[in-house]
C-alpha cells in the first residue's frame, strides 16, 4: 500500500470528523437537492476520452448518493461560513487558520450553491496551498559530518524517528552515526541500539546519568574520525515549561558549537499530533532554545487532530520534513501537501 493509502486510511479519525461535519452542514439550512444547474469549475471530460472506472471510496460513503442522482447543495452564506470555521477549529486547525481558510474558500463563491464534494475540493486546495511552501525534505550539505540534533518532549517519538531516518539515509548510501544523548533513560538508549543494529549504524552511548553535552562532543569527534556523512544526536525528552531541562538543551548546542561553529546544521523538532494545539507552544519554546530548523510530525494515525499540522504551517512556516503514520520503517515519509490535504478532507484516490 502506498503512503497515500496509509495516510488516507490512518487519518480516518480526522477525515471522518470533517466528512461528517461537512455533510451535516450542507444538509442544514436552506438546502436544494436538485441536480446541479451550475457548471462545475473544471471543464467536462471530452466524449472521446475513455470513461473513468467507478469509484466507491471514502468520498462515496460520505456523500451516500449515487453518482448520477440528485446532489444536495447549500448556499455559501455567513451562517455556513461560521459553521465551517467551527468545524475546522474542532479539527485543531486553530482559530486564525480556520478564519483564513474559510475566507479564502468564500472568495468569489459567496452566494453560490455548493455540494459536499465541492466544499471538500475547495478545502483540500486551500490546505495544500498553505502546506506547499513548507513541504521540504531534510537538506543534505557537502560538509561532513552533518550534525542533526533531534529535540522534543517526552513521548513525541524522537527515538523512533531517529532510527527510521538513520535507516533511510543508510539505505540511500550515507554513512550515519547516532549519539544516544538521552542519558537519563536506559530504555531510550536500548531502543536506539535496536534501530542501529537494524540499519547497520553505530550508536554511541554513555553511562546512565552522564552529561549529554559531553557525549555529543565526543560523538562529533568520532563521526569526524569515521568520515561519517551524518551524525544524529538524540536528546532527552523535556517539557517546554521546565527551565532547567531547556537550559540543558541549550548547553548541548553551545558545546557542539565549540567543535563546529555552524553545528547543529539541522535541528529537528519531533511533534506528537495527538497533543493538538499544544504543539504550537512547543514550537515557540524550542525555537528559542534550539533554533529549530524543521519539523517531523508523528502519530498522525492515532488522532482526530490532523488539522494542527495546517496551523503549524500557517503560523510558523517551518519546513515539515516528514510525517509518521505508523510504527514500521516505511511509515515515516517525506511530507506531500496534496496527498495530506486529500487524506485529511477525505478525498480519495483508489
């Protein structure tokens, strides 16, 4: 199954909430159920072209009507816009982003009768437009070793993300070294060692309770000696409201810059999608302490809050390098804005 298929299926909690909400919005108010008299936005297919196969996916289940039967429509007015805003806010898109999205959807269409499918297509297009500028893979630089510092709160999926990225870079022909900088949790070190064994990547460790900044410095020395392309440094999960832990993270950055003033070359913040709007405050705090350069969003398969990724892109504009929708190695993949928008809104390709 493609990542799109996985994303579509595993974002069902988010997409089904939007689907059900959009269906209810159209069915409310003054609704017409006649066959559409308004020409569709795009030209009709040419008669000479072969007919597309019938599709009965998530969208068909949502609409619940035959392809040739009447289609329920509702006038796009102030009341409907307010309901759309509320629906997007419940999907954790945030107030500001929800207002901006609905305003753009209404531009040039106010007073028109719209079906559920048309609304979903408009919503998906607007989400993709917001996400397009931030959909960028992790940049690779000629300078080696390229130091990648990975930060985030407890339980965000940092360790697993590091293992998956290391495995993917190794499969692409890059030499990788991992530093197990979470010296306070033996389980985190063991988990990294398991991933290192799978990927054939060395994992540098230190005794439990050791200074993680010292380990990071030693790891840079080792990576240089080995001629490694990338050094990925794990860090202890820390709450953004714990000043002492955040200062420790700042210390790691100061120490590795003694070795290379430009390091870390990438600082990845791993976010847990299930935290919803709390992810925004995490980005603000980690940006101050560690100069975050990009984001990885995990656990999109376990939440109805997928809209928070749209809010993050809209507010911060930070690159989204990858998203996670499962526990397997191929469940972490580059972020594709159009596929994400289609999956989030329930538009499917089969």
